[in-house]
C-alpha cells in the first residue's frame, strides 16, 4: 500500500489549498449568505429588492432618530438612487462605512436605538454586488464622494457644496450576479407603502409618486383589504407595540402584516406568535367560552408592529424575528405583547358592543363550517389516502420552505397538466429544491363555493396537502408555487382555474408573492452552431436575423413536446417566472366575478373586443 502513487486527478490538500478572500470577494462568492436568493426581480424577495431595502433601511433609521423627514428614490432602467436628508455619514468614515465589514455607528446603541441594521453588512453587500456603486455624504457645506466597481474603490473626492445635509447612494446591481434583472414597480411600491405606514410623518417620493401615512397600521389595512369585513378595523397603539385587525367575510385562513423596527418580517417570529396566542386568550376570556383557536383566527387580517432593542433575526434577510426579549435582559416579547393585547382588546370589546356581537357571529359561523368540513374529511379520508398512494401526484423535493436551509427560498412546486409535461419537468428538475404536482384534467371552477369544495374535490384536497397550507401559511412547504401549463386555450383556462382556487381560499399565498406562471419558449430557432429559445414573436425575429434565414424554426405546441434535456434550460438558472400580482385598481371579488362568474354580456363584449386575428 505504501507504494501507491497519487493519480493526476487527485487533489492535494496542502497550504496552497487555504485561501483568504477579501470582503467583497466573499460576498460575491456566497451572496446567498447576505441577501437570500438571487433571482431576476420576478419575486418580491429576490436579491435586487433586498439591495434596495438595505439602503432605504439606513435612511429610515435616520428618520427614526429624528433627522430628515423625506427620502427621494429613483429607479431608471437598472440604476437605483436613494437620497435622504439626515445627518449624513461622517465624511472621514464614509468609505469605511460602505466598504469595510463590521464598521458602522449602529453598534453604538446610544446613537441608534431600535433600528434594523445592526450588523454592519447591508451597505457593503450592496456595494460588492453592484457593477457600479456611488456613496455621497453631505455635512455642513462639505461633501465626500466614493465610487466603486464590484466593491473596489475606483475614485474618491471631497469638496465644498451647497447641498442640504444627507446621504446619497446610487447603485446598479451586477448582471454577472443577477442576470437579466428588472425591477417590478408593484413590488417596489408595496415595500415603500410599508415604510410609510410604519413611520408616520415620513414622506417617500419614488419616481414622482408620494408615499405617506397619517394613521399607521389602520391605513395599511384599509389600503390592502379589498373585500367586505365583519366589523370596523380595531386599531390600538401603546408604547413600542401597535396592532390593527378585523375579519374578512370572503377570506379563509389567516393573514398577517408583521414588522419589527420597520422590517417586514414575512415569516413572522416571536412577536407574531405572541399576538396570535394573545388574541385567542383574550377573546376566550371575554366571551367566557373555550372556542377552538382556528374558529377565532380563521379569516383574520391583522397588522402588527413592534420595536425591539437589538433585535435578533434568523437570517441576514431579516424575515423572521428570533428575539425573546424586548431588550437584553428585559421583559419577554411574549409577556409584553400579551399584556397590551389583553388590556386594550378586552377594553375595546366592552366599549364597542356592536363589534363584540359581530365578532361572536363570525366565530360561531366559522365553528359551524369547521364541523361540516370535519365530517366531510372523515368520510373522504380513506378514498383520498388511496388516491394519494396510487396516483403519485407529487414528486417531492428534499429542501422545503419551512426548514432552516440556505436553499429554502429556492424551494419550488411546479403544478403541471398531463403526464407528458409532468414527466419532462420531473426528469429535468433539481431534486433538491424542485417538486412536481401533476393535475388530472381541468380543476373545478371554485368561484363562489365554500371551502368544503377543497375537501370534496380530490385534486384540491391533494394540492392543499402537498402545500401543507390547511392550517395557514406558517408551514408552507414551497416558497415558489409555479403554474406550468401549455400556452394554448386549455392551458390558459387551467391557469385561471388554479389562480381562482388560490385567490378564493388562500389569497395570502398570492399577496405574499408565492404564486407564479412559468414562461416557456414558443419557438426554437437553431442552425449548426447555435440555438436560440424565443418567448415572443419579437425574439423569434431577432433570432432569425442573428442566425440567418435558413435556420430551422420549431413552434412548441405544448410542454410535453419539450424534451427533458431542453427543459433544463427553462427551469434552471435562466428560469422565467411571471408573478401573479393582484391589482389594486379592481377589487378581487369584482375580478373573480367578471372572469369566473356567470357568462355575462360584459365578458362577451370583452372577449370580442380583445380578439386577435392571425393572418398568414
């Protein structure tokens, strides 16, 4: 054995194997550690929005500390500029604050209290992940400017100025990291409205649009609830905790807008868990009845905001609060929240008897429906179990959204139609993060139906089980739910039916940005040297011009025609997803009624007016 020699392919582990990365190299090498997933901007939690948020957080923290009441934001093509009117970063430390890890004033709790950015990473991550980054600080008639490329300083200067105090940050996300990215205005505006709701007195201007709020979380719910409610919104604020809630008439499940120090904690955390527990406990004690928690919380729409000193989050993207205490060694968050909810909510219900009566009616109605569904589940349990075992509808993946893992944000469920399409995706998917659910035929149109249909219908019951959303979004197994159907009339109809299912029974999945449409190519244009996949007629024409008129052109009629080897290109790094976004211009109920309700002259006229004739 001693005579065995190393092969040419065997790696030698020695001193040369040890590397020390510069700060910007490490961020670019492991961007997921700092900003979560990358993405191209289709999802509201894609990296380019995290970059924007990291810069805005700093400006908002200045406002919280009493400096600067306006933030100006522009996004023009791929360039982002954020300008605040706070104190400005001390000029002598400007370059260090944006390019030296673990450098910043937020380590000093005397200067920044109850703020979000406490780890000195955010701005540096933006710098390292941008092809161009410019930091400018203005303080008392002087300004300093530093320009960077991918984290490397390329120029700096300091001079006199007449500009008002503050900080200006400009950056262009690096296409080497984010690919062909684009900012979606709806995602940006949703983020900015949240900043406005949580910071009364702050004005944010974005590309000419003004965002400001006078009534905090009350305004948040009024803006976001687009269906009838059982009673007027209850809105209470005391010291470092504010909450507002009501129950929607048309919605199932629970929906929360939760925040910590202005950070949107989309995954909740200790503050949200305390609030959910406190609401149940208070209502049980008020009515002196041991209601089932689900009967109390079903269809609740709530917003809550808490301010915590030195908050601890479960990741750099700060989507879930892990802190147990309001401040180190102080009162627990659980006790703090429950004390305020118990006193304030109990007092409110005693004073507002009409609200108390409406809430009780809602709880009793939920109890009745829950018992009806329980009977249906008991009857269908065995048949559903057998169907699940024999139909193999779900080809699961290994990493899920509700687990603590670096790739959990990439967890995806493709909902497909037919065996051929699901087979192609199954063979070409990433088994770690991509799962496939196969539909059999067209789903039922569930518009106007009660949630009993979810349990009576095998397809919906199994889909709900695969997603693990029966009790709400807390245990959702996939971050991205992707409808993958053919781009023909039947495929479009199935898309509508599935979207109706989610909007009708699980609108929080749509509102939280989890639902997408998979974009697949319509054409393949190739010659002996290159292949172009085209998603539109314009791309087809450009491909022909690039490869020549004698190129071979294939029109894909359905997903089943695309081989597994080709499918890898469409569901890998270059995946194109179109987010399902609920427009605020038309209430959801009106939207569903128009598209999925009874056939009306208005819809017939809409179809006729929007027909497109293809003439060869």
